[in-house]
C-alpha cells in the first residue's frame, strides 16, 4: 500500500531568503517608479502652466487680445527667454491695447505674460514638439481662445529650436536688470503754503526688468542736494570701473 501524500503548502519566506526576495522586488520597482515619474514630469509641469493660463480670468482676458498683439507678446517672450531682450514691455503693450479700445490692465497683461512664459520655458526644458505642446493644451482642458492656441502653435513651430532654458532654476537671476533711465528738471512754482516757492527738483524714471521678465518703471524725485550726491556716487562707481 502506498502512503497517502499530503500536498505541501508553501508558507511565506523567512530569514535570508525573504530578505533577498524583498530586496530584489524593491530593486525592480525602483526603476519603474523613476521611469513613471520621469514620464509624468513634463506633463505635470505643462498642466500647471495650462492651469496658470486659466486662473484669475487670464484666459478670459487673453480672448480680448487681438491675434497680432498676442503674436507680438509671444515673440517678445521668446526673445526674453533667449536673452536677446531684458524683458517684456507689458506697460507699452498695455497702453497700445488700451488705445485701441481694449479694457485690460498692466497687471492682467503681466499675468498673461508670466503664464505664457512659463508654458514656453517648460516646453523648451522638456524638448517638446509643437504637436506635443498643442496636444497638452487640448487634453488639459484649457479655455484659451482658438486664436491664442494658433499663435502658440505657430510661434513654437518657428522658434522652439532656438529657445534655450537652463535646467537649473536655482541659478536664475534673483535681481532686476537695468533697461533705461530718463530724467527731467522741474521747478515747483508755488504750493498751498507758499505762493512763491520756486523750488527746483529732478525727476528720475528707471526702467527695470524684474527676474520674470516684466519691465516696469520706477519714478522718484530728488532735491538738488540729493541729485548732487546721486551724481557723485555714479562718478565714484565710474572711477572704480576704470581700474577693473
């Protein structure tokens, strides 16, 4: 008679065998997670850029901007990313838009500029093709007007190869960049406390591009003694530069 054999049920691994198997699973899962994160990275960043275009009525305001103005804005953004210009002159563009009857503020145009700049820089950093960029805009449910998407497609198709954005965001400049300076000499003739004031002053306007590329004007007034001190310090800086 043959003895009946009981089926052997394998229990959980214990001891060194369990440690080895666990380490192997972790080692295999690690690269999979990394590959998944790498693949999702550009999509996530672009989704954030698209969300920025839809936040705070940015997309609604973008629909008010004519196609030729929006194309000019995108061109300036590309030039700024390529370090060909210090920044985007949103003040000047906004004045032209307002002159043509479009109700938009400098702050609203600055938000649009920042969002589009982030969109282009993200696409450049991840080497996205035109089709990938436009596809992401569509799949993310962007409410951008059709003419804006067409401009983005055209500009990126023409300029994507020339855009070079640093991988290291931490190395980006954290201070503004000087663009231009204007000044004028004025005389305060009178005031509510003095009818014959005849007080001279200097008004200075500095045009500065901040790290995000927005160009803004900083205007301030100086008394004549303050201006002389200001001028003296510039002369001292020039003298030091001569020794470099």
